[in-house]
C-alpha cells in the first residue's frame, strides 16, 4: 500500500505497532521488523515514549523503518513531550523525511515518582495538535478508548466526535478480545464516518492477561478469555489463537487492524498472520 492514506475503506489494512529501542542502537529491532517481509503487513505504527519512559526518537525510527523495510511508518505525536515550537518543527521534519501519516495522542502521563525530574508539556491539546498536523499536510489519525471500565463510553464517543471536527482522518482503537468487545468498538466508532483499525494485543501468559485487565487503563480482557489463558495447556498458543480470532472479527467490522506484539515478540506474527506469498505492497 502506498501514499499517505494508509488506512482507507477500500481494502483491509494491517498495521504493526512498534516501540522504538531504549537506546541508540536500532539494529536488532530493525532486523526483527525486516524479517516480517513474507507477511501481509501494510505498515508500522511507531509509538513515542510509551508509558512516559524515554525511547529512541519515534521520527528517527520511522525513517529507519522505511529505509529498511520499504513499508510506510506512522509517527505517533503526543501533546506531552513538546511545546508548540517543537511540534511545528516535528511535523515539518516528518514531511521532509517522507513520513506522511501521524497518530495524534495525548500520551501517557508521567508517573508521580518521575515528576521531580521530568514534566508534561501539553502546550497544545489533542484538538489543536490535530489542526497543526493537518495544516502541515499530514494524514492524521486518532485513538479511541471506550472507557468501559469507568462507564465513560458516551463521553468517549463525544470526544471522538470532537476529534473528527478537529480534522481526524482515521481511528485506531484500544484492543478487543472477543465479539462483544469488537461490536462495542464498531458501534461506537462507525458514526464517525472514518476508517477504523481495531487494536489487537496478543496475550502471552495468564499473568499477562490478568495484568492487562487489572492494571492497564483502557484494556478489558473478558473473564472467559482470561480463564482460557489460565486453563490452556500452552498459554502462548492460546493467546495467539485468540489474536487470530480477533483479527477475524476486525475483518468483519473494521477497515483494518493494528496488532501490538508485546515485549518485542514480533515472531508471534507468523502464528497470527501466517505467511503471505506476495507480502504486502511497499
């Protein structure tokens, strides 16, 4: 797939979320991503300092991904890390490097224990950041968190409507693990009129499933899925099977899927996606 509109309603799009390395050496991670060449992957979605911990520049890593894999990379941009001057430079720099698509997010909050050495900037809110991205000529997407655990679905839908009015052009959702979760996301986001990629976060162990459900905001792992992880003879096999089922649900109701392999385990994508004889279009 080529061009800035990496996510559209015309064909199902598969994105892989990538967390840049915590250091200056990109080689091991780039090699892992290059190994995915046989798979039907349309592009990569590159996080910026997730959980408010320092990582290699997401813009630099997007550029490195494009050079190594010849596939598009989406740059995550947050309101947390830059003032308006830096954000404007970031967008212009992205365009100069051939990065055409950005995902606009608020960004994870800095933990209390880290606030004595770093701060949230938030010079612009997510709506102003969307407008800046569009003015810079970038194809701009947003995230959707249904806020199920706090009963905030209506508030989340209203916030998405405001993002659409501010210029959002596509949506990536939080992960879903069963039909009920996928249906909820589809019904909440369809009125936006935008192409939507459903999030898929593969489970690795029963402990991993419990942690995501209990500790990670925005992620709900249903009881039945957690129980299946606890009783499985091989939890990793079960987790990959659940991710394949989620991918099938995404194909039914969404324009795409964004798969988020945990802990850099990109090799699991061969179990989830299977080999593709032709690969994805560069």
